[in-house]
C-alpha cells in the first residue's frame, strides 16, 4: 500500500479560547480498510484510562511544534512495564475520516516517553505546526483487543510489537497557525 493512497489533509490550525485546534481529514484511497492509531489515552488524576477523542502528543524539541496522534515507539534504552498503545478507529476503503486534535495553551511537551526536559511555548512564538497521524493497513493477522475505557466506551487496541512494525505515519508538513495568537 503506497502512502499516497492514504492522504492526510489539514483543514485548519487555529486558536480556540485556551486551546490550539487542528482539524484534519484522512482519506483512504486504497481498496482495503485502514485503522487510525488516534485513540489516545487520558489517565487523569485517578489513573483510570479514558479515551480522549481529541488528545495529541506534543513535541517541542528541535524548535518545532509537532502534534502526533500515533503509536510512539518506546525508546530502545528505556524499560517500561506496558507501552502506551492507542486505540484504533476504522476507515473503510474510499472513505474519509475527519478528526480534530486539540491541545491546551500554552503548549507543553506531552509525550508517553519523554527523553529530555519538558518545554513550554506560548502560541505567539509559534509560526507553524506539523501534524503526524499513524495508521495500520487492515491485514490478515492484525490482532485487536477489545475492551472498554473507564467511561464504558468500547476500545480496540492492537498489540504493541506488530503495530509498531506495521504502523505507517502521515505527515502534514509545516502548517501555518491562523487567527489571533
């Protein structure tokens, strides 16, 4: 499956009150379904996992702002009890899924496995944002575990090892921030 067969199109990047919102669409032009790795978890104060339909990881390293809705690989030099694996949502062949990534302002580093100091950046210092979205081609042998989050929402989560190998990443390239900053 060529990556051009699954397209990411950012529709807007704008400040909305005290958040930065990125509205985007993923169009599946392939003849098979794909699974977006876009169901990121919020563990809240009590530690109970809840799917957050708008959450995105925030990486501010290297002078860039990168929002990611994907499976972030565990760094090789880090041991974790359980990797953070997003829940998936299915996009049928020929279909388009429209989603929003919403992050609080000021922007703060928010990654499952931070490798450096946390950074904070005011939106006024940001000229452009990059969005990355991960997906899995629907294939025989793709094993999904069904469950429920702490609010009872049904979740489907792939196994880490096969998912980290099979994941394809769509990258929006730099996108300008519109509206008042």
